[in-house]
C-alpha cells in the first residue's frame, strides 16, 4: 500500500534552495493530515552535510543520493535516480518545486513513473485521504482543482514563494540515510560542459521578496535606472514586461509573465505596465501589488491592491526620495 509524503530537494552549488524549505514545510502539513511521514530526496555531490537541517522544517527522513555525476543537475541523471527510489519505496504523494529546474524534472519524471502530474500548484489539501491540488488555468483567469485517480504517487509541483515556510525547529532532526541506487553511464545522454553564472549578485526573480517591474511605459532602456534606484533602496529585484524585453530594453531573465518567470513576491510594484493577461499570469499571486500607470483604465488596476493614476516619471522619483527620508 502506497504511504508517505515525499519531496525532492533542490540545491545549487551545494546550497539548499529556498523552494526546498517551502515544499518540505508543505509536505509536513500534508503528512500531518494523513498521519504519515515526510521523506526528502537530496541529490548532489558531497551534499550529505546539508541533509540534517531539513529535519528542522519537517522532514522525518532524508535519502541522500551522493554521486559526482549528480552535480551539476542534469535531467537524465536525476530522473534515473529518483524514479528508482520512488518505485522501490512506493510513496503516496510526491511534491516538487515548480522552479525552472523543477519544471524540467517533473515532466520527465512523471513520464518515467507513468503517472499524472499537476504543475504550478498554489494550494494543496487532503480530501478523503487523497491529495487535491489547486492550480491556475487560462493564464490565471480561473483555478482548477485537480485530483489523482488511479495514479500513484500523486505527483505535483508547487509554484515558488506561495507555500509558507515553517519556523525552523532546531530541536528537531531527520534520519539521514545513504540512498541505494544504480546510475548507468550509458543512460546519461547529456553532460554539462560549462555554466554561465550571473555575476550581478542580484536575487533571482522567482526567489525575490520584492520586485519593481517596468513595462512599455518606461519609454527607453535608460529610464530603468529610476527603477533600479528604487529597487536598491528597498532590497528588491528589477523585472520587466514582455513588451520591454521584446524591445531589447531588458534581458529575458528579467521577464515576468506567462512566457517569462512566474513570481510571487511579498511586494510587486508595476510601473508603466498595462496588465495584459500574459503578464498578470506571471505575478497575480504576489501578496501586495502596487500599480503606477497614467491610464486609469489599465487592466493592472483590477489586480492591484494599491493604484496610482499618474506619470511614473513623477511618482517613482518622488517615492524614492520619500523612502530615503524614512530610512
């Protein structure tokens, strides 16, 4: 009988990513509702020392798959190891993070396990002993509740920065287990030969607590300096709409939206962004949305918690000066 809630940890360069704490915390809540245990799979090279801290967020067990071929991440290697461990242990629920890496991994893993999978989920619940996942559809215009009939494990990926993180309990520890697995070099069809890292030191948009975004209303790439000044002041990352990216004003890595990054910061400031449905799909789960636009009929105001109908070139510099005074 399938039993247990499993999650897949995500790490980069030996450091646990924030999305891991989110899904382990959510896994704990689901496991408590079922009266079951939480098991985390942690993959990498020389990564075992990071396993114990996952117990503080709710993990009962951590299966550590340690192998030089698991660092850096490749889909082939991760799917091979995880699918073997899942098939051998038969968990009821399997949760991943819906990060860039998680989305890549989840699709291939679901195919390997021959199960259904709900992507980009914002809410999980247990009903009648089974997982029910809520996810946005039609570019965020509606939400669907997804159940998993005749599909074990019940598999889903959580949107980053939506699930709340448990307060770490330093008195709590997890059982750390060296996972037994086979990894055949013949199955590894891809190899990472080089990694081009972002040396800016900025927080990735998907993990940012605050984001200041600009759209077509910025008029010129040079004008983004006023957003960067505001962002630096409040510890935010700078984002952009698709229109701004397509115009060559910002790199694609800054794009927020259906064809860019899906973000859920505590604060999202939209400057000169009209609010096309594709953009709203990427930021509508932000905790607080502030819109600055001189068009009072802009769709962004329908989603905003606070709206300023005015020229952003008047408002943003004034706002920056007031924050400087406050700080």
